[in-house]
C-alpha cells in the first residue's frame, strides 16, 4: 500500500498551502517550474553532520535529478548536492547555495 497518491502530493506542495514554486534545471535541459517544500534541516551524510537547505518535491518532477543540477527558490540559486528518493513518490534534493 502506497502512502502517497497524486492528489495528496498536489495538495502537499500546493503554493497556496505549504509549497513553494521553484525553477529546476537538469543538466542540458530547459528550466521548468516545480512545486515543493524548501527547508533547512539537520542532516547526516556519510557520517558528516550538517545543516543544509533541502527541497522536497514529487519524484515525477525530478525523475532524472543528479548532482550539479540547479534549483532557484525564493530568488536564491542552489546546486543539487544529493538526491534521495523516498520510495513513496517524493524526492529530497540536498542543496548548496551557489
């Protein structure tokens, strides 16, 4: 049984509720507008503890996400440094300010 369905994600990332419209540019591709949730959280990556901006969005919006892709949200430009697919329809992009 899946935890999320398309309607749940649409509501979750709706810009009138919790979501933020952002511009995502995969390497070699044109920029597209996607909705997601931008936040700063404490994370641990390969034993290194840090606080990093994170953008959570629908996996279908970033299905080919890779390190080095670009995301602009709230007029701040970021580089994707990590991609973590939840397996439940969402992907977490770990970001670094450009």
